[in-house]
């Protein structure tokens, strides 16, 4: 049923079937399904699945590790929670931007900014991780703050405990 709906919609929104050789080259995990894709300017494909964004060259970016994605007329730029950046030339993104936004947003359980005094603050983010019952927490410190600073880390850990206690997460 879903396939026929996509086929019907596809004629109106420009959805094209993912080439078989591209699908075969993807390292899909059990139960992972293709949602949408876009051809890159250099002939590759960006493929959004239920579990990850697949970039040319076999790069797999699980949704719970994607911090944000931005678009320009020429490219998709994906920033990971560890700060790594992936830039891919995508001329016609199709439904890829909306799909990426929906998938990344769906991983977030809690996102709360906490001030750490005069020095700045930290965003505490809990994300759903496939296959795990408990969310994965991360700290995103304001620019200029050193995440390795033990005093700053202790303040962030205390803030996390306060947030977890208040939200019951």
C-alpha cells in the first residue's frame, strides 16, 4: 500500500526510484528502510533511511549523532555531535531537507539550555538511540568554553542531574 502511495505522489513531487546499484551498495542494517534520496552534483547519492543518512563513499551518519544540517543552493552540510562536518554537493535536494529535519528531531527527547554562571552555559540533550531503552545524554558547551575543564564539567554534570530529576528522565 505505501509503495503505491509513494508511486502516486512521486509523479507530482518528482520522486525518483533509487537506482538498484546504489541500493545494493548501501550497508543497511536489519529493518532499515530507504525513505528518500537526492543525487549529488558529482553523480553520487545521499540516501535518508529510517536509521541514518548515507553519503557517497559509504559514509553512514546515524540520526542520533547528527547535530544539524544546513542547505545552500550548492550543498548539504551536516554537522555531527562530535563536531565533524560533512559537506556534499546536492543541486536538487527533493524531500531530503524535510526528511533530515524530521529524523533528527525525532531522536531528541530533551534539549535544555542551562547557564553555568558568568562563563556561559551548556545545552543538555537527550537522544533516542536505536536498540537502547535509555536516552544518550550529551553536553554542547557554548563557544569558547573548554569541555575538558574539570570545574566546568562538574557544573554541567550537576546541571544534568538537576534536569534529569526535574523531568524524570
